[in-house]
C-alpha cells in the first residue's frame, strides 16, 4: 500500500506542485490559541485537535520547502532570464508578498501563545493525547507509552522551535521571511535586466524605414523641414525643470499618467511685487476659552477613569479590566516617570505622589486593551497621598 501511494504521488507530482498558503498559518494560529482550553476537554476531542494541528504544520513545512526549492532550481533561474518571465512576474511577486503578509500577521501571535503556555497545561494536554493514542487497538504491534510520549513531545518541540527563537538563534519562520524577501529582490532584478536588454537591443531599422516613408510623402521641402523639427527636435529647445514628486517608481508607469507640475511664471521686471491682501486681527478669545474648557473637561474625565482603576490607593496592572488606549498611555507615562527616579517615585499631573512596587517584577501579567494585549512585568502603582 505504501508503494502504491508513492507511485500515485510521483505521478501527480508535477500536477499538484507546492504552494505557499497563508491560510495554513491562520489555522495553526487558531489551533494553538485553543491549547489552554484543551486541558478541560475529553481525550478524543484533544486527540483530533492535535492531529489537525500537526497535519497543518507538516503541510506548511513541506510546502514552503518544496516551493522555495522550485524557485531556487536551475530551471527557474533559466526561466527568469527569458522574455516570457515578464508576463507573470507581477503575479509571482504579489503571491510572495501575500504570503509575507500572512507571516507578519500570524507568526508573532503564535510565538506569544507558545511562550505563555505553562508546564502544567502542557502536561495535562500531553497526558490526554498519550492516553488516547495508547488506547487505540493495534494488531501485531507493541508500542509502549514512553514511545508515544517521546513522539508527542518531539512534535511539540518542532512546532515550538519553528515559531520561537531561542539562545539568539533565528527561528525557521524568520529564515523563511528572509528567503522570500531575497527571492522577490532577485525576481525584480532579473525583470529590470530583461527590460534594459530589450531596450538596448531594439531594432532601429524598421523605425528609420517608417520615418523615411513619411518624408517621401511630403509635398515640398518646407513640409519636410516641419517634419524634421517634429522628428529630430528643434535647434534651440526650452528646458523646464521642477521638483516633481513621483507617486511610484514603477517602470511600467507612463509619463502621461503622472500628475502635471505647475510652474508659476512671474514678470521679469525690477520693480515687480506680489499683491498682498490686508487682513485684520480677529478676536479669538471665546474660542480659546471654549478650547480650554474642553481640554479641562477631557482631563477631568481621564482622571475619573484613572480613579476607577484604583483599589485602596493602588493600581495593580495584573488586575486591570479592559482599558482604553488613552488610559494605557497615561499608565505607561506614570511608569516611565517612576523609572526615571532613583527611588521609583513621581507625581501625576494633578500633583499626587506615587511610588512603584517592584516586589513581583520577576513575574509577568497580561494587560488587555481595546486594541490588543501586551505582556509586561507585574508592577503596582502605590499612591502616597490622597487626591487633592
């Protein structure tokens, strides 16, 4: 059966090919996010989830290796040097950039999930996977629980090292990101060389023949002179120069698709002066008062939100609810002001003195915001006096 499967795979090798699928990264991210929930599920559910995660990881690893191998092959190098390569160059570059976007979007999240997993959670999940797989009946095969445990933990370590860098070494996801970028640069370089080669090797004979036919159709020498000025340019042309800011550096972007550059011409006389319009000073005192009141009201609302986060004169970052981005900025500013002081003390904008409790700084906590989550040391802001 294995030989038959091998033969079928070899027959369809050229048809199926390899690919870079960002959806596999998304599925792996979703499955790894369920790691903590699997500790409370039954063994059969956990085993199915584990198989889906490993199958997606194996497909991702094999597909990217096969696809990068094809792009680095001798046949691909020869094809990149042909004119036909210019036809689908943009499609290939867009395909690779789409995969890079998937890497940037998912790899960091997966790495964070894996780093936050505790040893107790891993032990519970692994125990359910090993128990279920060991309970599967097998004919004429004796597999020990230690062998299944070694295989399961080895698969997890492969996934962990693929996404998480350790000991200053780059992980496999980072290497894939660099390799894909290098391929895009190489494709762009080959395309530019082909375009330059085509421009230098253009056949001018037909162009000159066409120009000669146009001159032969002129009725007299005056018309031929006018035609000559159109073809070869005038004797003393005017050159206009300006600071044109281009929207793109694409070689396929035409001159007529650029925005026009407007040049304002001034009379070249000695006593020319531009007209000035007189304006009176406007009284904006009411607007200033209104703006000041709005700023004070916004400041009071912010301080009220900060007051709600206090508990017995303390703000514990590990117990914070879901906070707004502005509240997060204020809290981080308070932390920054405290770290700048040798005694880790500072004052808020309304004059309240506080100190920083760093007794549990060796632990980490997760602060949830409306626009995402971030991990930080477990710190506590302790106010030393009541609000004025």
